[in-house]
């Protein structure tokens, strides 16, 4: 299990790299309910690199605020790498940022399916001028544990994806 201190350390490191590179980031969250944004904004001075984020729980809000395609939702389902990709790219555009992190998943205890059980979480990491990388993970535990693991993964992968920093432990 990842501790709050790990998340705080990752948030500080991400903030430092965003500040040094004079770049900005936003979030588009579903199953984490704003927890990634909270982790980022727990760091003093974050307004220099974090303008805001959005929590879009429904399919309609994903379409309205992040320009997620209805066809993508129908074809792939709300918990999919395809939706995470469009969420991240839509967030970059909506907030005019360089980077965006998105997350959509089944945190439980209900909502999962046989193909995508509770704990299935998809992430998108978009760069305004480049490729968007996506990941699908399977986390275990309670709703809170799954959400905490998702926040930790999102921050860790943001450092790796955007700044080429590979960390085994924090």
C-alpha cells in the first residue's frame, strides 16, 4: 500500500519539474473524484503550474466538458483506454495546458463487469504537442484503496511520461 507521504513526495517532485520546465498540467478525473487534483494542490505554489481540473463522473459530462466522443463511449465503454485518451486530450484543450492526466475506472464496490472487474482503472497522459499514452491497471482492495493506488500510479506515471523520470520507490 502506498502512503500519503509517497503521494506528497511525488506531487512535490512533479511540481518541481513543472516549475523548472515552465509547463502546466491539468487533470480529468472520474473514479478518483478529484484526488489527483488534491494531491497536486496540496503543494504550496502549485498555481504556477496547475490552473485547474475537472471531475466528470457521467458519460454526459465527459462528452460536454472533455469532448469525449459518444461513439468512443459506445464502442469501448466508459472505462477504457480510448476514453482515458480522449479525456486527457480534451482536458489539455479545455485548460490550454501542456500536460494532462486522466483517469476513469471502477473503484467499487459495484460497477465492474466480468471483462472489466472492480479495480480496473484506465489512465491517459497527454502532451499538447505530442502523443497521448494510455495504461490500464487492475488494483485491489477497498474503494479507498483502489482510489489511493490510482492516484499514486497517476503521479508516478506522469513523472515518467512527461519528464522521463523512472522511480521504483519514493
